[in-house]
C-alpha cells in the first residue's frame, strides 16, 4: 500500500480547489460520466474523487436506486466532498483510502471513474489491479488525465511560473503530472485484467473567470502554488500569478484544455 501522492493539498486549499478548479473540470466531468454509460441503479466508484465533482455527476445518473462511493487519500478533500453533496441523490459514501488498497469487496462496482487522479498514483499497476478487483466482470472503467502540457497553453504558463519561482522538485512534479500517464494507461489496464481499451483526445475551449483574481486563487488551490507560498510567502504567489498572466494571450479568458479519455471493460 502506498500513501504517497504527487498531489497533496493542505489546510484550507481543498475548499479553494472545489471553487477554482470547478470551471476547468466541468466539460471533462460530463465527458467522463458519459463514457461510462451509467444507468439508474448503477453502482459507481469515483477513484481519487477529490472534492467529488465526478461522484456528484455520477449520482445524478445512478439515481436514488444507485450506489455511489468516492475514495481519496486526502481527508481534507473528502470533508469538502461531504459538505458539497446536495443530498438530492443516493447518499455518496466518501471514504479515505489509497487507490492501491480499496476498502470494497471484489466485483462491487458496475463502473469505476477516475478524473485526473491516475497520474498521481505512486504505483499505477497496483492501483489498476485493485480497480480491476472491485469492478464486476463486464463493468466499465473510464479515466481522464491531462494530455501533454503543450496542448494546454494555460498550463504551459503555469509551468513557466513554477519553474521560475518554485522549488525544483515541485517543478519536476508539475511536469510529471502532464507526462506519460495517458500513454501508459491502456497497456497498464490490459495488464490489470481489463480489455477493449480505447483512448481519445478531448479538447474543450474553457472560459475562465476574470484572470486577475482567478489565477492567484487557482494557484493557491493546487500543490505547486502551495509550494510557492511555503517557500516565498504570498508575494511569491503574486509574482507567479503575474508571470502566468504575462505568458497568456491578452484580451481573452478562453483557452483550450486537452485531456486523454481512456476507457476499458473488465
Ligand atoms: C487533481 S486531484 C483530482 C480530484 C478529482 N478527481 C477531481 O476531478 O477534481 C487528484 C486527487 O488524487 C488524489 N490522490 C492522489 N494519489 C492518490 C492515491 N494514491 N490514492 C487515492 N487518491 C489519490 C489526491 O488526493 C487528489 O484529491
């Protein structure tokens, strides 16, 4: 079992994550849930659920007769997930656990969804073996991970700022989050016992809120921004936010974001 993660948010950052990351994730949440072909009564796991964007969308599809669970290492994220659960859906059970040691019986879920989590698993093979174990035969797996950094100019601007102001190990973590997971997932899924894997590139043009407030807020809600503040205080975060804005085209808040959507059948 591995408790390590490249995405460790502390203190009040999970609350800001829910607020600032929501606009970036919204169209990808819809695409991911659509890819799993959920239906009323489905049992669904949101793996590395964070504050629960996908779990909430899945619960809307599974309906009152369904069962939705969310699992994540970070209890701060789960606290926000629990607070944001609107209680119109089936109850969502949020449980702290690492992806490679899931607290569920074999073949529990009709579908396992994972949005932007797989790139942070310290042992991808072990996590996918556990995922295969808890997915019923014939059940669906769907995950998104960011594609190569160059496909998302907003993140290229972030990288420049993290490399300029952040500790080198955090800059390396940032690059790793956009590295090879998308390419590794299909074969890793096959090794874990899934079949019929597919891989698609998804690009959405996303309109962000006014950047002057959005960028520092977003930075403060992700581990790399947190590291900047720890190393150089609020001033470092402000300087990094200014650098990000300087690297983005002027006169627009709409940027393309590209992720790879990988699906498989158990
Ligand atoms: C970028 S966030 C994505 C959260 C959520 N899926 C979403 O769509 O916003 C990555 C999440 O993966 C979780 N995570 C990272 N490594 C993990 C592991 N080994 N086991 C479980 N969760 C993990 C982090 O705690 C974090 O909540």
